[in-house]
């Protein structure tokens, strides 16, 4: 009986730890649309939705559109926060 309990306990603990780790990985990523700053009118720059899925969780990779423009998160009428690749 003791030979069965310890391996079963170890397997259950490993499965539980894997489940918790996976749920934390998916919970901290917020996917948002990326916005490009349109500076064609320097006195009134606007944010243009590029319809690219970006994340607000910092990674080494900055979110960009197809031509290499850095994308930002829309907040009200401006887009001050840089975004990252999910």
C-alpha cells in the first residue's frame, strides 16, 4: 500500500503544479489592439488602429505593424503606452 501512495502523491502534485503554472501564464497576458501614432499633423497627432494583436505585458519584443511602425495602447484619445508581441 505504501508503494502506491507515494508515487500517486508525486503525480498529483506534479499535475497540480503544471496546471497552476499554465493558468498563471495565460492570465497575465492582456491582448489589445495596437495603435500607430499618426503624426501627419504635428500639432494634432492621432492614434490609428492597425488591428494587430499586441500585449501590455513587457517582453523583449516590441509590437509592430507590417511596415515596422511601433504600436501603442489607446488610452482615451492618446496612445502613450508601448506594446509588446504576445
